[in-house]
């Protein structure tokens, strides 16, 4: 199910990444062990960015939550590049490792102001 986004407000996109440990289980990595995580916003889950301004956005790792990366996308970027897709349109937040490989994606929905709390 797509998550609604009010494009008239900044939004923090987040992803929790894990790495395999010695027991072959996935666990949060040590803080700073993963770098080069980027986000792109695309019309399809494998597609190119909707616009160059919403491509390869550098992610920040949360200092108190190793492996949790986020990118705050400004209201300006959302209203300029995502809102024109139209209310009800779907788009994807796609996380990559330095743009080399896609790791995870989440489907979002352009929503009107009153559809998002």
C-alpha cells in the first residue's frame, strides 16, 4: 500500500539498513559502517529520477540509531517536482548505495492536504 505524502510540507524519507553478522543474521551495522547512501524519487520502482533535483540526494545516518538513514526533502522540491504528478499519482523513494545498486524502495502517493494528518 502506498503511503500518502502531503507535498506542501517537507518530508523525512527514512530507511533502516542491516548487514550480515558472523552468525549470518542481519543486524544494524556499527555507526558509520555504511556510507554513500542516496535517495531518488522516481515514477517507477526501477526508473530514473523524476527530475535531477530529486536524484542522488545524500542520506544522513541517525547518530542515535545506527543503520537508520534519512533524507529531508524540502517543500520546494516536493511542490516543484512531485505535486505536479497530480493528487493520487504514485511515486517511489528508492535507496541506493552510491547510485551503484538499488537496495530498497517504498511506494508513496501524492495526497491533498486534508488526506494526511
